[in-house]
C-alpha cells in the first residue's frame, strides 16, 4: 500500500512553528492533525518516509476491549482508572470514525464485533471475571456468548465486545497527512531529529544542521529518543509476529478474534474488494508469538507455530501469503505514557508505551496532547501521565528491571562465534575482540561490515536477529539495520563503525 502514501521532502532550512512533532506514525500524525484543527501551526519531522515505523506493521484492530484485561486494569489503576481507560479508547474509535466521515476518507473503516475466547489452559472463571470488570468499566453491552463465530472450530464460551472497528491505517494516515498540509502544517521526511530541547528556546535540531524553533515539542517516535532512562525502566520492548493467509471470500466473518493465551493470538479479516465468491481472495491476518526483543532468535519456528495454530482453528485457509514482525512497547502497568516528558521542560511531550493498542493510544495521544498544549483540562491526563507511579505494578517493575539488568551480563560472555570469517554470507554474528564486542555482518559478496556491538543508548550488547536481519538491543529495544543504522529508539545514533581487518 506504500503507493497510497504522499511523499515529502527533507527539511532544507530553518523553520518556526507553534509545535514541532517528531515522528510521523499513528501518534505523530494524529496529534499533528488535531493540533492543526485547533488552530496551531505544526511542523512534522520523520527520518523515514511517513508511516514507516511500527504503524506500517500494525494489524489495526481498533478496540476498547483492551488486551491487558479490565480486571487487571482495576488492580493497577482502580475502578476509576479502568473506567477512564475504557472511556478514552471508546472515544478514540469514535474520533477515528468522525475524522473518516468528515474528510470522506476511503480507508476501509468498519465497525465490527470482537470476540475473546479461552486458550486451552485458561482459568475457568477468566471470562466471567472479565465480563464483570468490563461492565464496571462502563462497557455494559459486553456479553458472554456460546461460541465465537468460527465455523471450523468450537471456541467454547466467548466474550462478545460490540462496536469495535478495523481500518486500513496507511490509507487513513495518508489522508491525515494531506489534511495537515492543507491546513498549513508542514511535513518533512528523511529528516533525523538529533537534538530535542524544551524550555523558552525550544527547538529540534536535525542531523543536517537545520533547526525547527517552536513553543512545544511532541516526541512521537514510538519509544522516546529524547528520554534517557525514566520511561525506559517502565516499559519493555517485545517482538510480535504476523502471518496473512488466503481464505475463500466470505468464508470467515469480518470480526476481530483474540484468545487468552500469554502471549495472545489476534486475528482479523481483510476482505477483498470487490469480493469474488469462492476465490481465495480474502486474507486472514493472525498475530502472536511475542517475545522480549533481543532475547530470542527463532523467527522461523514462531511463524510455523502461528501457521499451525491458525490451521487448527481456520481449516479453510490456503497459502500463507504474507508474514512480518514488528515491535510493541509494553508498559509495566498496561497503559500508555502520554503527556509531559519526565525530568524535562514542561513543553516537551511524549507518547509511548502503547502496547498492542497503539492505534487507539495514538489517537488518545492526539486528543490529550492537544488539550495539554492548549492548556485545557483533560479527564485522562493523570491516567496516562508519564511520571505516574503505579504501586500495584511494583512487582512487575522489579521483575522487568531485573530482566533489563540481566542483559548487561552479555558484556562478560563470549561472542556467538570465534572467527569473523565463519559468519555465513547474508548473516551476522557477535564476535569478541579483546575486552569489547563487535557486530559482524557479511554481505552476499563476502564483504564484512563491522560495528561496535555496544548500544549507543545505555551500553547494552546487541544481538543478531536472523528473521529481520537486524541488530536488536535486549536492554530497552533499540534496533539497528545490518550495517548499524538505527531503526528503533531509544538509541538516537547508529552503532559505531569499526574497520574490518578482513577487508584490508
Ligand atoms: C505486528 C503489530 C501488530 C499490531 N497490531 C495492533 C492492533 O491490531 N491494534 C493496535 O491498536 N495496535 C497494534 N499494534 C501497535 C501499533 O501498531 C503501534 O503501537 C503504533 O503503530 C505505534 O505508532 P507510533 O506513531 O507511536 O510509532 P511509529 O509508527 O513507529 O512511528 C514513529 C516514527 O518516528 C520516526 N522516528 C524515530 N526516531 C526519529 C528521529 N530521531 N527523528 C525523526 N523521526 C524519527 C520513525 O521513522 C517512525 O516513522 C501493532 C504493532 C505491531 C508491530
Ligand atoms: S536500548 Fe538501552 S542500552 Fe540499548
């Protein structure tokens, strides 16, 4: 769908705007759009094309049936917090629907039902507890039904969530980008934000040396590249995997499905338009098999398990047409961090930690940050406050911190292999060089490319990801392409290049 996205030029001079938004994914473009509607002048910067981050990889379920369960949200945030979470995600879906309608956006937006069904080892009362908690959170139309509508598999009892939705995020965001520009906003791509400075002289400095001066900055880079540690101790990066299987047109109803396994499976249908009866023209999109970034390197096995799981339940699927993986930031207390960046000036804002609900969290970011920047009250501000301390999440916080600290043990271990020359063409490996470690990627013509394996964020040791051909940092989820160029924050710099003795 990349051809549906408008193209923009890199920043080629200094600019001035009310707000500079860094990152043109769901969160950045939603925020920029709502700010322009509120009368603010906006400059958006992205170091790739627009929508080239995790938003490009999403499966785009739009839900208020949140993936961490309402009884868990009650434990973490109390009854009021769970109610505000349900209210804000409901408002996010309504907002997307309204924007689609007002702008006549053709993005396949559809209201659909959602079904949560038990995994084989689920606690017997899980669905009942979730039903009661969903009702207390205000989702009073939620019901238990005998089974989810899958003809070829009896799910057993399922929770039915009405008025969920799905859409095509690239088509939606392409339209938002055009509306931002129509309203006087400016978008620059291929522009890496290197310096993000709040305060009276707020500005964003780019690698090319240009500056955007502004009154406020929104950092919507999925994981904030301007935050050293405060946020990165409160969220963990996960890889998640997706397959797209051909199914006969009309053989699977257009609904959303989730199970209660940990990690859970998420399923939706992309119906062919126009439908051609009987042909394998619909695509069933199934995700799951998540693991902590940099802590597993078995993508093939995970895709195989996803296919096995899908064939066991949707016996009508044909060939696997697509597969891809992406990154999710899991907050320790289940809700995104949207608001003022901790330990920073009051005019620097972030949106991150959006879990598997980043489409609605990104829209909530637009609504909430617009209010904060305009000095308006917002009932969700405290719930999503990035500086919040959620006491019931302390055990999870300590477990995650221990896991994060354990990743630094890689400083002491041997490399993956002893000799650079044993790296097979088209792959990479970590090699120990004296006291330090080196990434070695060997391209198909045999040339070695070496970088320091030390992550420029806070010194974790990166690991090779065979599935994506990337270097992934297990500490806080930074990722780099095979040649060391940064792909995902929080690192905001490339791996440091090293001259390979093999090439001399
Ligand atoms: C496989 C998968 C399935 C998912 N399914 C769902 C789902 O069904 N429903 C749902 O709600 N959510 C889902 N999510 C989550 C959701 O897709 C993400 O949370 C969301 O897309 C994140 O949007 P974002 O704008 O925060 O980040 P991104 O889309 O990653 O955008 C960040 C942008 O910042 C730019 N950037 C980074 N650093 C810099 C810099 N220094 N200077 C300039 N630009 C920079 C990047 O180029 C990028 O374009 C899924 C995620 C994945 C990976
Ligand atoms: S992401 Fe923090 S050290 Fe690598």
